[in-house]
C-alpha cells in the first residue's frame, strides 16, 4: 500500500514527471499519426491497384494467343472463379487536334460488361450526367449520360456529326496532360476533352513478329476514368474489344499460302493478349492463382500452337510500386520510433533526479523494513503509471488528429493559406483517415514498456542505496 501512496504523492507534487508523461504522449501520438497516414495511403493504393487490375491475369506478348474463348469457358467452370474476360493490350498514340500527340502505353480493347464484372470498370468513370447538367434544368433524356456511353462506347448522334461508324474511347483522366485538377483535386469540364474527336494510331504486328502498316482510326471521347494510380490514368485508354481486334488484324481470318497467296482452307483463330479473372468470394489469392495456372496449362496441352503466357496476381503486377510504398512506411516508422527514444531518456533522467532528491526518503523506507525490491517497485511503478498516462493520452490525441486531418487542413488553409496535402501531388483527393487498432495498440504498449524501461535503471540505483548512508545524505 505504501508504494501506491508514494507513487500518488510523487505524481501530484512533482512537475518533472508531468513533463515525462508529456514526452511519452507526444512521441506516442507522433508515431501513431505517421504510421496511420502512411498505412492509409498504402491501403488506398492497394485498393486502387486491385480494383483496376482484377485478381489474376494471364498475359501474352503483343502478338496475342488463340483459343482464349475456350480458356474463358474453362475458367468460368472453375469453382474458384467468379468471372473472366479477355482483353487486347497494345501501345499507341492519341492525337488531339492538329499537333498535340501523346503516347499511350496501353490501349486496352475490352468488353465493358465483362470487364465490369471482373474489375468494377464502371466505378472508375469520372464524368456523370450531373457534370453535364449541374443545375438539372435540362430534361435528363436530352443530356447524354457519360457513364452509359462508356459502357457501350456509343457516342450520341450530335457528337458524331453524322458519322455513325465512329466509336467511343475512354482515356485516363491524365492522358491529356493539360487536364489539371484544382486545389481540392477535382477536375472540371472546361479542361476535359469529353466529346472531342481524337485520332488513335497503333502499330500492327503479325503472328510471326512482322511489322505492318500502322492502324489509324478516329474515336470520340465518351468519358474519362480515374483509378487512383497516376501511372495508369496517364497511360491507359479503353476501346471496344472487337474493334481493336480488327484494327490489329487479330480477328479470325482465312489462312493464305505464304508462297502463292491462295487460301488454304484453314482458319486462323482470333487472338487476345490477355484474360483477367476475378476470384469467387472467400477464395484465397494463392488458390485462385493455382487453379488459373492449371487451366492455362491444360489448354496449352490441348493446343500445341499456343504461345507462351504468364499468370500473375494483382500483387505481382503492382509489386514494385506497392513494395516501395511499404518500405517507405517501414523506414519512416523506424525513424520516428528511433526519435521517440527521447521519451525513454526523459523518463530515465526524471527518475534519476527523483532518486537523488529522495535519498533520505529511501533511507527511511529501508530502515523501517522496506526491501530493496519494494523500493525498486516504487520507481518501476512510477514509470508504469507515467507510461499508461502518456500512452493513453497519446493514443487519444493521435486518433482525434487522424480522423480530423482533412478538417484541420481546411482550417490551416483558411487561416494561413497552407495545405499539408496537395491532391495535385499525391493524387488522392483527401488525406486517408484510418487508424489500425492493432498497430495503434502495439505502439501504445511499446510506449508503456519504454517508460517502464526508463524507470528501471533509476529503480535499481535506488534499491542499491545503503540505508545508513541514505539517512546521512544531505
């Protein structure tokens, strides 16, 4: 009982322990805030990467591979697979107007409905009917719906100017580099290319790797997409699968004799460059990957003419980016934890001063029968209490700050004209407001243990004091 009374007395009558508790509070809050923001940023990137990529993808070279329809049928029959769809990916160039030409790393030919079932393709559309009719003063049936247009690649008649054969294209929001967001990260129609006719030029490659004349075709931008990954949004565009297949000579065709040019009576099957798969609910990614790989191997066994293909999960595809962010999170967390050792030093220094100040008190306790361990327990308990107070206060402060970071940023912007988080730089519209309970709990526990460790050395020094010498101490 005397230990608790002394701990309470020291806490109430000493200012130095409060500074030690404040150091623990600030260090705990700092580490939790940093790891929460970095972890939220990583979670947002992982979510964007997974939603735009699908779970597992089968890749081939630019020349593509045949029998993809049979592969999709085999995949759809697997219990591990929920949906699968083919795509064609090839590089190209988009020409805006007379002299604005930009390279597009990926032009994807897709079936919008099939891709939407695998990757939630429609969730990435940026423009809605509300953008075209913000006041709602025009009847909805007179205003085209960009989301509906992007699901069918069919521009409205007044956009095509009578050309019924022109189809739609959905580029990333940053393919046109002058489409710049405002300070809040929002894009506006005056900078968009919505409804504009662009020219797409793409190289054509034969099945043997030969280069043909490039394919050139006009498209109308029916929407733009924003996935949350800058590299994707600045380098990818979607067009209809069948149309791109025809443009690149990857559709089914009658085989001709290379010497005579006469038909051989055989048909060259249509090709795709990849198949993207979504796993059934609850199926682990590794199990899905194994099932897809087995289906791919079985198809290659049945069709010896199949070229080599690769099977990759979404984590494998985006591993360089995600691993880099994960490593940055770990490095920054380590640095802030290292800096937070100041709390341990603060506690140790404070308790050492208290030990020297209370030398006579320690001598009195030892002379009336208190054991060395009992005296040590006073200061270890002292450190424990300060650690608990500091960790609890730091956890509360960190949670309050993290879940109000965007509001705090708005206040700083209003008062000083300064924003911590610039959407033009970080590409996400808001600071992630997310605290992992496990991470926060471990950090708080670490703060308590650090405080106990900080009080341990002074406690051992106090326990070793000779009671006679302590009573004579001036």
